[in-house]
C-alpha cells in the first residue's frame, strides 16, 4: 500500500540532531566510546524526596483517572513558588498546567497566529519554536542574538511594518542554545515594544533555577506591565531533573491563559496525578536541592571551560543555563568542527547553525556529563590535534 504524507510533513525533515545520532551509533558499533555533550537532558535523577513521592502516589488506587487540568494543589504551589522566588503575585486563573514546556511552546502559536502571520523569534533559538510556528502556518522573523549586543535581540532593528504584523514574540533567558541573561532594562523595552504594536510576549523560563555566582535570572513577569502583554513558561525538566515526567506551567496574562487552556482541553486529558503531586513537592521543598544542583553545574562549567582554555580554546563562561555557547576556531564551519570533534576526539556537540543562521561559528556544549567525563573530553580534544592548525577566536 502506498502511503502519502500530508504537505505539512514537508516542514519536518531529518535534522542535524538525527544525522549526528546516526553517526554516533555507527562509531559505537565500531567500538568507539563517545562522550555525548549534545542533548540537554539531565544525566542525574530527581532528588529522593521527589522519587519517593512518585513511588508512594502510584500505589494509591484513586490516582489513575483523568486529571484534565492542574489540581488546585499544583496551581497553588506554582503561585506560592513565584511569590517566594520572584515576588510575582498569581491568581488561580493565571496558571495553566502543560505537559512539559515543549507542549506549551509548540501549541501556543496555534492559538494566536493565522497562516502568514509573523512571529518574532530568537536566532539562534530552541528548535521547538520553529516547530510551533510551522504548525500554525505562521512566518518567523529572526531576531539575531549577537555577541556585540550581549546576545540580546536589538528591537530597534525590527522594521515597523514587521512589528505591526507580528502576533507573538518568543524570548528565552537564560536560553537554549545561548545561555544569555536578560536585564530589567531589556525586559522593560520589550514590554513597551509589545504594548506599542499589540504583540503577545512568551518568555521561556525553563532554566530559571540554573544560574551561577548568585546571578539569579529575572522573571519577565516581575516587571511592571509584563502581565498586560505576556506569559512565562516554566519547566521541571532541568530545574528538578524531571525531564521524562512531562510537566510544566504557563503563567501570566489571564486572556492568554484562558485561550491556551481552551486548546489544551481539546488535545489531552491532563498530567498523571502522581506526577502533579511530585511537582508540588518539588516546588515546595526543592530550594536546597536547587542550590546543590547549581553548585554541581557550576563545577562542571568551570572544569570544562578552564580546561579548554588550557589547551588553547577560549570560551566565555555562561552565567546561567546548562549549556556552553562556544565560539569555534576560525577556518571551520560549525558543522565541520562538530564532525571533526566526533570523528577525531569522540566528543559529540551540536553545531550552532542547527539553531538558526546566526549560530554559525559556534557549537553548543551541554553540561550533562560528570567532571571525570568532561576532563576526558578535554584530553581527547587536545590529543586529537584539532586545535593546532587554526587560529582560535578568543571570547575573553
């Protein structure tokens, strides 16, 4: 039987992520051991108090029905957490449960954008943004994130006719793949811009608890007027190592929350009750775990970047997030350098141009291996000689 795919499936071609994964498997089949620093999935489990809550709850016979929405306890826990962590007041109608932040990120454009509408999106940016825009049939307008502008979008470069047609602006600080940090002045500029042009702002705050040297990232909703124009997406995947649990939240503007909730009520039947309970406990009892997690990631960050510097590759230390955005040696493209690392050093990263054209000249390195593995990766890169023949671009 011949199978014909829909035209929409033309939008979802094999990606560099798939190609690299296949190349990795070939090398493993050939006896090589790969140090995988490509995918941003935590390598450690959730803390014991979360896994114990899950184990206890799944034994209860009354936990297996449809939840449909977030429980009152879940919504209250999100509101209490935001009050304590960011001094943001949230009402019940300003909180929406989602099945992981990617669920919300991909589906939100469907609610507000018609085919041909414009969505302002960071370049480089998380690949799920592109997926959501494609599903809605909208058109992305890329906002370049450049080193000379502290990797913040320059809103003054967006043409007025583009801004007038834009329905949505997506932001992500600290970000993926660029772990930049937003300032209050930048967010104030965003709010004024959104109000001027009638644009909804979506701030993806998935890495809110991953920051270093006490440089805590700013919640978009903590700025005056932010709720008038936007929402913020939160996740348990990175903050509490609950990536497989698929739970998150969308908070902020009441009208936006209500509209997305209407779509969600037609797509799924909510998140498994034990997972919601575990998420509540994470928010209420997870502060000390987050401190320990930050220390662990900071140690990995320092070991990796200091080690790379010692062998001649100078990379800027991020202030937040779980990635290193590394400018590569001159003379390579991002894809060439990525494959050279994989083939000659058995180290797997992601080329920056996989996240948008402005990502050319960089690779994304995920801090998802132990200190020992990171030291081994540095040793492998040095031994491979990859860095010897080219002038390195310093980002110090």
